[in-house]
């Protein structure tokens, strides 16, 4: 395919690289894509009156996917560590957010903590899985990257604000400003085939946040979870939620970068 593309000149090379880029992206999204497919399939076809609830089915299915990905080598141990770590971080936030009424899970389950089905941690972990897999598949390199300590401080501040803004003034705009100041000059260099291309890292964050927002619309449309405004009838998740997912992206990115730093220091 590459040889044929070269014979067509730069348009052929561009199309070929775009196809390769899409295939790598699909591979990076493997875990998250399977989870979204499960949300749709279980909403459409899962029996309503079986002993195993839909939420418990999703939890066991997510565990099964993890086992298969590890056994087949499609997921590395380092990527599995990211998923486990983000599962814990996401579940902790879910416990708080459901307790204060930010959203609810309307179905029953046995495998849960408080009002949070255990599969929800895997939904957060799919974000970390995507970043970890994309980092490896695209051989990420960076220029003008902020110091690691500064990124950790920003990630901690974002995570704290997800809790504290229910009781204190929301620091979201200050966090957006800090995000732009730290990562604005940063370029990520990614390799599709042989040559590294580049794009602003902030743009990458925004694009991934957009796809997470689309996946969240799928989750609420299939009644896996619901926001208060959706209880009387489904409506799209507000675009304002993109900001929340953008900030969450930073937490995911910093956690994955921490794993890469530890691996590189060995």
C-alpha cells in the first residue's frame, strides 16, 4: 500500500498516512471502544428480568476484556497498571459525585460501592488506557514540555476542585488558565509510520475530550447513568461538560506520564 501510495504522489501518501493514523487510533481506543459497544449492546439486547443485572454484566465483561487483552499481548502490564490506578481514582470521584446528586445510576447491581456500580471505574480507566496505548503506538515525543512536578501540581489541583467546588468557589477558570500557561507551548510529536508529525498538545487534549463527551452522550442515551436534567427525558449532555473532560484529561495524562517516567528510570 505504501509503494502504491508513493506512485500517486503526495495526495496518495497523505491518504495512506490518514488510513494508518485511523487504524492506530482504533487500536489505541480498543478498550474504550469495547466498553462503549457494551453499553449500547446491553441497552439494546440485554434481558430485563435475568438474575445478573445489566450493571453486573458490564462489570464482569470489563474484567473479561482486561484478561483477554493481557493474555493476548494486546495490552501491556504497564497499561494495565494505568487502568487499575485510574479505576481507583475514578471510583473515588464517582462515590462523591453520586452522593451529592451530580448524576445517578438508575439500575440495580450487586457489584457496587455505595450507589456506584463497579464497572464505572473501567469507564474512567478507558481514558487512561487510550492515552497509554496511544503513547506507545505513536511513539510520543515532546518539545517545550512543562516540568513534571508542575504537571502533578496541576493534576492534584484539578482533582481537588472536582470535590471542593461543591462547597467553595469553583476554581475551574483558574485551572484552565494554568493549563494553557503550562501546556500552551508544548508540541507532541507522533509517528504514524516512519516520520514524526507534530501538533499542539493542548489541541490533542481538546480532541480527546470531545470524543469522551460523545461517548458520555452514548452512556446517558442508553440509560447507564443520568444527569438530573435527563430524568424526565433524555437530552444531550451540555457542551459545558467538555471543560470537565478536558480537565480530567490532564489527570489521565499526568498519571500515564508518571508510569512512563518510572519505566524510563529503570
